[in-house]
C-alpha cells in the first residue's frame, strides 16, 4: 500500500531531461518507440487529432492510430505520418475523448474491438478519460491521468467514496490513496499536478492558469504516451520510471503552454505547436 506520508519530490527541468530519450545514429522508426492510440469518438473527434498530433510533436518513431467512428481521415489530415493499421507497439494510449458513460465498466471495454489487441500486447499503458475504468485490470505497468472529478467517480465506484471537492482540497493525500487503491501510477491533473505510485510522490511546478482550456488534457495524454513509448525498456526495468516519465510529460506540457501563452490566452492547438521547442529547452 502507498504511504500517505511519502515525501514530495519537486520535479525540475534537470529531472525531466533524464526521461527524454535522444535517438542515436543506430536508431530507426521502430527502435524509437511505437505508440498505439485508441482515442476520440463521434462525440469528441478532436481528441483523436490532438492526442495524435501531440504525441508526434513529442518525438517518436511511429504512431499507430486505431480508427474509431471513422476518425482516421481527420487524424491523417493533421498527422499524415500516422499509420492506421494495427501492428506491434511499445506503449498504448487509450480513452481520450471517449465517453466515460459509454465505457463506464470493464466488461464494456472487453467488448471494444481494439481492447483484445491492447490486452495481448502487454506494454506500458496510459489510460485517460473513458478508459479510466480499466485501472488495475491490466497486467502491464499502467498510469491513469484523471482530473479530480474523474478520480472521484473512479474511487467511488471502487468502494472509496470521495467528492471532487475533497480531492481538490488535499490532492497529495488522494493521489496516494488512489495509487494504493487501484494499484497503478496516478497523475492527478490540477493547477499543481501530482504523480504517485507506491514508492514516490512528485509535485509539478504550478502551471499557467491559461492551461485550463478544452483539449489540453488530450494534448497531455499524447505527450505522456509518446514518452512512455520511448521509455518502455526503462519502465519495465524500474518500477518508478513510469511516474518519472509522466511527471516529465506534465512538465513539457506546462512549459509548452507557457511558451504559447506569453501571458495571454491559448488553445490546445497552440500548445501542440510549442512542444518541440519546450523539449529543446530542456535538452539545451
């Protein structure tokens, strides 16, 4: 069980830099990481575009988008390098832009046509939005990325009733409780984002309030998904690496938003354009 008394590690640019895998002259598109993405829906088609374009901007060998609701043409219009055929991946990203009501329980996800493929490829997995109900049911290293409302609903469904207001009032406590209850790494989104597993508790620097905008969470999921795919070997060898990679994704997300904002309003699309520059800042 996670100890609610874990000391907080404040994440810095130096920490984040360690989780960015720089390709060598021997790398190719498969060795640089392949991310399988199951995101978007007829109700929220933009999530498929944002999560895919954010992952691409983060730096990865290949993205395999598993089309749902006829969204492949939208994704390809923005990210034509995306592959829309199934195949081997090194990480999964699932759930962004998929209704939590439609897939509110594990048995419904089991009937999802792509879930069988994700279940067979037991690689590190990122669960967002509509896929949060899968938390704790997968054999592979798993991270969930809820906001307080989503975490409240998830914990309540698992027999730990708590309001979103209570979570917002003490996020350090509840991110650790969630990690213990669900048996996964948890990234709890907020003005200050926290990441926890059974061993570590990480706090991100406060992000710009302009980051609270539609689609921002889809962009974050794409960034984390790409980083997980490029860090697969490290994650499988180190139980804390997934939390560190997730914290790095949140750090890049916040820095890209800051660069896009320059003190003014931003959109999710603006954040995506600033991702490569934010990573360059970390590396240099």
